C-alpha cells in the first residue's frame, strides 16, 4: 500500500509462492487501484508497483463480510431468515464465499477448503458441529498465526462442549458432526465455559452454539469489540437472550 508513494517502481516478492489466502491480496490491490495505483502481477508471488501516488475518489465501502458470516450462521442454525440489505453475491470480500457453504447446512460438504475464507472458518466449524455428517477443514494452516492458534482453539473449545467433537490432524481441523447434538446435551445441567483466547472470532463464533445448546458461557465477550462492537446487541435484537455472568 505504501509502494505507490515511492520514488521509483517497487517490487514486492514473496520468499515462496504459497501465499494461502490470495483473495485478501486481490482485495487490497483492487482498493489501491481504485485510488490510482498501477500494479503488475509478475508471477504468483511477485508484484511490481509503479510510483503513481494516490488520487482521491469516492468509494463505496461494503459491509464487513466476515461479520456477516455470524448472522448467516445464526439464520441457518435457527431456521430463520436475516436480511442484511446486501445479497451475498454482491460482496467482493473472500469471506462472503462462506454463505454458499452455510446455505447447504445441515448438509455442508464433507471437506471444506478454508484457505480463501479464513476468518469464516470458526463460524463454519461451529455449524459443522450440528451438520448431518463429519467435516474436515483443509487449507487452514495460516489460522495458526492469527490472534490465537485458531485451529487448536476451535478444536479445544468444540471438545469442551462434547469430548472428541473437534480434533486437529496436522494442520487440518476435523469436526465429528452430530445432528442430534442439542438433544444429546439437553439433560446436561452444567455450563460450558468457552475460552476465547482474547480472539474476537472465537467469541462470536462459539456464541452461535448457544442458539442450539443451553449453558454456553462466553468468557471475555468484550473481545468482540475489535471488529464488531455491536455484536451482542445485534444478537439481542434478533431475540437471543443474553445473561451476564460473574
């Protein structure tokens, strides 16, 4: 993003070609070009940026597709419908691809490649717990270097709900889906305290489990403020009962 302000063309080159979530780079380049940047992609891991500077323009900012995944997930888990005012296919953000997967619930694919929609994986994993068949998430190694190791965090917290529900296999995440999970846990009288690891996406994703399972407690819910400070108000506005705990 700084390269267009250079005194000469600048090349940005990866030390390897395995960038993973390439869609996020494409999104950044599109925004840069909207303000006059000129970028040439030389190969899969190298970009040449001309010293054009930037020019002010009006730009329509889309709603946050990553935040939308929680609302799409809530609708799927409850059999409801939520109108976000934007059709899923109108988003250019990579995470919007999650809506196509969510729309297949409770028959989401047995293998889900999360490489191009990484921020949506915790949401999809929580839905996967209630899917009609087990799901393996692949292409998600980069989730280990987010705000927390999200592969390990999601597996750990799913198994806190039910032992063995989530497991790690190398860098993949396996979810042992159970469409009767809510019924299986219905007689449980204890609460399940979900550790969020100060990670907003773990907090918001696992809150969705509480739409089907009683006794889900989200620790440090305020961490959602990093990207969605109105999240809990949004859930309450949908009729979700939220009870503060000590």
